[in-house]
């Protein structure tokens, strides 16, 4: 199982832009304990504006980078997911999108 997170921008009556998903991310739940302990609480992020989760993402990424040994011990034994991949392919890119589109809404599929 995995968590899908996507960023959606609202439609705009002024310019005619339609509601649009601008980015989506998927990562295995095998690392959910790791991302929660590092500081990214997916339950709190759901439904928020991207600007509201930037600090949470930055905190989690910082801990995962600084405390490598601690979080590497939490890598799933089945090899599905890792601390390194969590930062490179999930939290890091999500942080970049949140900064670029602060008014986007964070949506999730569980």
C-alpha cells in the first residue's frame, strides 16, 4: 500500500484557468513511521494549503538528512522504500512544489 498526495490549484474565473492537479506524489506506507517521526504528519497536511505544510516538510527533510543513522535503521527490511528515497522522491520534491505553488491545496488518496 502507498500514500498518494497531490497538489491542486483552483479554477480562476478571471483568467479562465480550470481546476488542475499540478503535481502528484506516491510513496510506500512502509516508511510512514519514518516520515511521521521526522515531522511530516500526513493527517495534518491533508486539506491544507501548500504554504501551511512547508515548515513541516522542511523540518522532516532536515531531520532525515541530519539523523541518517537513526532513520536508516527504520528502512523497511523488505527493501520497499528507504530514508534516502523518502527524501529524494517524496518529501524533497513535495517541498519544492509547495514553495512554488503555496496556494495549492494538498489532497490525498489512501
